[in-house]
């Protein structure tokens, strides 16, 4: 019988569409709310926003900035200073 190895399928990392890379999961709720209010749902939208504007948003702390930078590095994206 051709049994499917469901564990191998369930453990496969999810691939994302280009331009639709979601924000990291561990971002604190206040920062996530600020980003949602600004219409930011993806890492690519953060690139357009820029680090200075991101850092000035309510709820965005150094820990959140570090989480976002790690996610950016993981997906070969760069957060511009402006």
C-alpha cells in the first residue's frame, strides 16, 4: 500500500511567495499593532518603511528591531537606515 510519510510532509518548511514574507512570529503585540496600523504585513513592506521610521513607531523596542533584523538577514533583505 503506498503509505505517505505524513511527518516528512508536515515538517517541510513553508515556502513563501516572493514579496510576501510574513513578519517574524515573536514580535510583541504592541509593535505588531503599530505595524498593522501602518499597513505593514511583510518584511518587504518594512524595507520600504525604513529603520528610522520603524524605530520611531509605538511599541517597537530594541528587541523587536533585533528580531526584525534577524528575519531580514535570513531572507537576504536589507532594512535601509532612512
